[in-house]
């Protein structure tokens, strides 16, 4: 039995459709009720629905053998997992954004509001730019509008929210997409099942889509 | 002194077994101080798994550290002029930052180091001991091996060097073929080279068949020699629990040749790390010497394989505060001789197990 951690929500539904099309459906999925576990003994899979940012933790600690997580989360958390495949969905960017017309003042530390603290720290360290990190957990776009920060580091999908709030992208830090991840021990002890899953996902054309 | 082994925890029994195992192969116990001069780590930072080290000033002004690693200290202690083969094992604690948590942890570690005129036999014996070590925890284990000479030959043949090589190795560690291919193409490597590098991440499985697959990835002299060396070293080992996997990429400034990692089924991450680190000795000025070793991390094993220790039944001797100590001793000794774990107390509310009440000179169950 392969234990699979999928993210709840929109990305989870998209990803589940890929798994189902690859031959791994589960009755009742996706998320018809408050159930968190769905099993298909015939296909040898058990799905867990977890918060997207928790998927890598479930997989890293072996509660799930494989899972699907965004590459933004994997980088931010520094998860010690294998990243077997780019599923090609959930595409977006981690970017620095600021109010339109923003000009950086290098004589003072840059105030950066974000939930991606490690990503932001790593990015500005490479630029040798002193920053003041402000950790937020939602409505990050508000920070520069209210003068809480100079810039934000956040996920940008279409750019619509930025535009509506008079913000724009200053620099793209990295491209993001959903990745199939695997626990290192499971990869050894369930290699046949995991390899078959990767092959089936690839053959339905998931990669690079 | 007679020791009842059933009273030992699984970790204590494992440690005793490993001591006997390593000593049966000529290894000597190496004990050391928990402190080391910080400069040793500054000079060899990339050898460490993490840069977070507990540092403090000693009374004479020297910067000291609580050891985050044992191998460096052993390598430092080896006499560079001696021609003898040093075979040392240890059971020590290291101090490292816990992953995903802003705190340090003290991690018990057992391991061995073989330093000097290391031959293919010594390399094979080290891998054999790694297999026996893992087998002592769980017969359902696997030992994954790789050869850094082969990995660097594949990189070289593809035309990757410097920063690009670092990016490719990072993707290889994560077994991310898509990242390898992207980085290779972005780095200007040919389509064929990019495709081969991506395949390298997926080459993983039982030793013999995967070795044959690896041969198709690179046909250069250096790559062939590395695979041949790996074959020779691994031939005497238990093949049923041996895998080949090129995602094991230790720092190439220090490690060369064979590298390996061990897994047991109930622990979600590797528990044993090892490899050949001739380059570390060279960097330390101990030229002409070779070295190989491994460390077993015992912290994760307890959770997966710890079993509740069978504690002896308990008894409590209850006595008056002014009682003659000799009389209390006699009562405690009598119960302890029956195999009970005995406490002596004066508070009637502090009774555990069988009560032996000598206040009245009577025994009550």
C-alpha cells in the first residue's frame, strides 16, 4: 500500500485528477465531505488530504510515502525528500513585489514582508543586501500599502491581486510548480510501487504539462 | 559481576553488540573529550552537515566548540608520519542543530574510522561492517552505495564544471531529473548530455543490474575504472541488501571513491552515513594516507525500534525516621536479593509496589 499525501484545495483537486487518470482513483475523492483519508485497496493507494504546506513534513517524516508539494514550499522548508517529478501544474512564481514606482534606497535596510522567510533571507543574502524581515501569514499585499514594508516576497499566479492593489513585480526569484516527492526510506523499501507510479504519471503526460 | 542483559534497553544491547563486532575486526575504542577547537571546523566547514555549531570562549581565550562531528577529530589525531593502519571505533555524542527547529540536539553516534594504507579489502570490510551494523537493528535493511569517481566522470564527460556542477549535484541529491535536465540545458550542455544526467538521478536499484545500467551512462576510462572498483569492493558483500544509487553525493572536497548510506524500514531517513575521505587527510597535510569510515545515528532508531524495558517488580520499605540504618539496609537487601527494585521511604503516601513495613516489624503485600 502506497500512502500518498495530497494538498487540500484547488491544487489537490487538479493533482488528484492526474493521479486518477494515471490509474489511481479512490472512491469519494476529491473531498466530497470532511473525510481526510481515502483508500483504494485494489490500486494499492491510500490518500491523505493535508494542508499544502504540511505535505512535505508528512513525507519527510515517513507518515506518507509520497506526496505532492509546491517547489516553493520545498525550498522554503528545506525538506529532505526526493523530488521525483515535475507534475507541471500549480505553476506560479515566487517574486519580489512593491508599490508601483518603488525605488530601493540602499542606504537603509530593506523591509521585506513575507511568509517565505527562508527564501527571502537566502535571496537577499546572495545580493548582499541588508534586510529587515517581517513575517506575515496572509494578505501580504497589504504590507507595502500600509507602509509596513518596502517590498513583499510572495507567490504570484496571474498578477491580478498585485494589479488591483497598485503593486507590481520587481524581480522573479523562482518559477514554481507542483512536484511529486518521496520519502527516502520509502523510496528504498517500496521502490517498485513508487517507480510504477512515476511511470504511470509520466505516461499520462503529467510531466512538463 | 553478573549482568542480566534483559534489563538493558534495545539501544544499550545494540551498542554492546557493535562494540564486540568492531573489536572482532581489530578496531580499538577511541574515547575523546566533547570539546574541540573551533578552528578545526572553520577550516573544514563543508565537511559538516550543518554550519550551526555551539561555540564558546575557553578560559584561555581559545574559541572552543561542542563537537558537531567525530570524524574530523579522529582524522586530526592521526599521526601523519606513521605507516600503521589505524582502526578506531567510537560511541560518542555530537551536538547539532535539529532540522526545522531553532534548537540544538545531543545525538548519540556510533561509528568507525579506518585510516592509513587502506586497501580494497579495508573498503569491503567497512561496507561489510556497515551491513552487519544495520542488520543488528533490523534484518530488513538496505545499504546504498555510490562512487564519487563515477559521478564526477559523468559530470566531466557532460562538460559540467564549477557552479553548474554544484547545481547539478544539488538536483542529483534530490533525485530530481527535471531539475538536472533544466540546469544542464540552461548551462549550455548538449541535449544528449542533459538526458544522461537526468537518467543518472533515476539509476537506482539492486547492485548488479543497476551497475550494468550505469555502464551505459558513461564509457570513459575514469568512469569505467570507478565502476570496476565499486564492483570489486562490493562483490564479497550480501547482495540481497545492497543497492546502487548515485544520489548519495557527499562533498567532493573531502570525499572520493565509495560513499554509502544505510536505511532500516522503521526510520524515515538514512541512519548510517559513510564513505572514503582521502581528500580530508590530504587537506590536513597527512599525505599518502587513505581513510574510510561510517557513523550510525542512534537518535532516530530509538523511536522506530525502542521497546519498553522490562523493569523489575518494585517494592518499598517503609521505616520510621529514627530507625537504625542497619535495620533498613537489611530489609532493603533482603528484597533486592529477590530481584525486586527496592526503595526505602518514611512517608506512608510514597509507596510503590509491594510494601515492606518495618515500622511494625511486619511485611504486607
